[in-house]
């Protein structure tokens, strides 16, 4: 997707800092791992407050620039000053965070973007938990077909459609490659037709 921009997951960054905190040092605010964790946690606290206030994506966009951008800038400045000579987990947290630098602020560009990919991970968890069932996808073609069906189901859920109604809707209309982009767009889960038919 040419115009897509990669966003990093701050939950993963935070997890690296949490794992780097030595046992018994959870409240030692002088320890770099605790400090790194608190920087990340501050962003999640802001996100929680936006949800509780029921802010729109536009309001979230404005608040993030005001509240969160300075936190990320301070975090990056602080990160530049860390040069530990020991502590494998601390070094991993620093390296992981530095690897995410090019993508750290991309979620600030749109209030509808998420701070983490937890929603995506939670939506695919049932598929991962049911992996024994996937033994029956014993060919690449079978696995590909399953992937397409699960993608349609999860996309229907994300657009607040009844997945069974949406699959029935697709099977009834049988969209195909011979259709124009405009015709295919009618069958997208966010289309007016799909929304009216499959809620």
C-alpha cells in the first residue's frame, strides 16, 4: 500500500522496559528501566483519559500533539543519554526502542490510529488459541482459503457487522475479479449496502 505509514506498538516498547526492571526495583525511580517504563506508561494514561472522556478522533489528534508529543520527545532525548555497559534486558529495551524510532510518532498523525496493536492481537487471539484446528488446513491452498475467510470475519466485526450475515451477503452477490473497483466497493464491510444489510 503506497501511502501506508508504519506505526510502532508502544505496548511492545513498554513490555521491554518492564522486563528490564530487576526484581525488587519496581519502585526504584532512579533505575533506567523503571524510568523507561514510566515514560511509556504516561502515554497509555493519556489514552485512557481520552477514552473515558469520549473524545472524537479529531479531539484525540489535538490532545496527543499537546500531551503526548512532548513525552515522546523527552523519552527520545533521555534515551540518547543511556549507555549501559551491563544488563542484557536493559540493553535489549534500549535497542528495541531505538529500532522503533522512525515509527514512534506516526500514530500522532491521525486520532483514529492506535497507540498499540493490542486490538489487532486480541482479535486474532481466538485463531491462535484454536491452532489445533488448523491442522486440517493441510495444504497451502487450504491455509490460504482459511486466511481469507478469517480476514473477512474479523473485518466484518471491526465494522460492526454480523459476520454470518456478511458472509451470507458475499455468497449471495458473489463479487469477483470481473467487477470494476466501484462495483467491488459496494461489498466492502464499510459500504452503505453492507452496513444496511448486515448490521
